[in-house]
């Protein structure tokens, strides 16, 4: 595969040799993509996906395969299936289904890396669009789910009783903890990071904001975080605020927070136990609350370019940084030995081909 290739060391004008894994990267350094040649990027990694293609992860058998196939057609080569607040029984059922998808990648699908457990350990005053099925944080519950499917991220509200101890225990178990759906203040955010929390879930959304005399959770992220996720659909966060966060948080990375309506026509869909409506690119509850998104990561790339990011920087926020956050040395970068997860753009920077672990993805229905 020939083109201008984004490597961890910058652009190379040359070729990638691969089967399931990348066998060689050959060529000469280049200051920027060469006009008229394809651009080869690392496959996109989405660490926050609730649904897509009409399927909601919580909705029943087959949902994880449907969403993984839809997102693959938009450049996502690996992802975390993300839950919403639900009963223990429902979470166990979903974890078992995700565990199967982790072990066996479906044809035409992105690789499912595991679970992002968003809730049920959230603040009831900052639910956003989450179903009201909350309970106190429980290490035993997380570990039970982890036996069914790898729990890679847990989102929780750190200010709730017992949650700092839970953060320490989860961090010790190798599970990334993110702050989200929180009414905690700046001090609570700092305490959570000192306890081992490493990220922030959909930065700015469902957390206390930043005022110059009342710094909230956002200020803790902007002042101290190395990593945080953000939804660059230009609806959840204003472009100017995204730009400010990019200056403050070195490895700010992008997620879709996509729901069942992603890749589908306007209409009613499910988000866990709740009905949501897709209209004009947004997903909302009946009261107008934003309820996830319809974003795909190829569109996210275009949005980042539109607000002024260089292609190299934008691409790394969709691939390298989420891989680094999860500690994945063999994804999110084009180097010999890594999985052959590749996104190819035509010279106009439109998605033209996707390879997941060396297998070409059929883009016909994208």
C-alpha cells in the first residue's frame, strides 16, 4: 500500500507492507502529505461507543456486532463497547455478549477491545441522558463483569461516598478510571486524580464547569489532566472551547459517544431503557437533553480539520492517544509489528479504504 504515511515520527512518503500485522514501513521522510497521493493513517480507536447502525448495545443479542460493523465503515478499527446505567442482570448479559465479540471479531467489524462501564456509579444530580438506575460503587460488581469481558474503563463520580477508595482499587487492578457525570468541584477532581483517576468522560458535558472564582471539575481537568475524552461533533462542545482544551490537555483524544441513530435516518431509537430521537444530527431525550451523538470518527476528523488542526495532530487524537491511554503498543500507530489497522484517505482527504487487522472493510453501506 503506497502513499504518504503517518508514523509516530512523522510523515513518510513510501509504502506499508502488511498481512494481519504491519511487516514493514518503507520510504523517505516528508514534511507533509504529498499532493495527489493517498494518505495512510493509523486506524481510529473509539473508547466510548453506545451504538450505531440502529443497534443499542443494551438492546439485545447482535447489537455489539451491528455497531462494530457500522463504525468500521467509518474508519474505526477498534473500540470499547460502552454501557449505560442498568441493572446488574442487564450489565452481566451485555458483558457476556461483549466478551464473545472480544474473542471473535465479526466479519467486517471493528475489533472490540472490551467494556467502558459508564455508570451506574454516577451522581444522581448529573445524570444527563443516563437512565436512573444508580447504586453505590462496588469493586466486586466491576470484577464480576471483568470476568465476562475486559473492563478497560470505568466512569464514576468521585465525590460520592467510598468512591475515592474504589478509584484506588480499580487503578490497582489495572482498570482506567474516568471522572464523569459528577457534581464534584475542583478539589474533588484533584483528589480523584491523586487517588488514581486518569481521565475525564466527555469533557465539559455532565460535570461542573469552570468559573474563575469557583473552579469546577472542568478546571481540574484543564489544570492537571494528561488525558481526557471529548466529543467533537461541534454540538456537545463549542469549537472555541475545544481549542482551549487542546491547548491545556496534551493528549486530549476524541470519542463519538455514538448511539443507535449513528448511520441511520432521523427517528426514534433506544439508549438503554430510554427512548431518544435523532433529528438534524443530534440525539435528544424528550426534554431536549443531548443523549449521546450520531458522530462517526471520519466525521470527527473532518471537524477537527475544519476548526484548524493540522492533519497529523487531528489523526493522533483519533488513534495514537487513545491507544496510549489504554496502554496498547500494537494499535494506533503504523510501525512494524503493530496490527494492520489502517485508514486510507484519497488526495481530497475523503475516506477511501479501511483495514482492520489486515482485512479490508466493505465501505459500500457507509
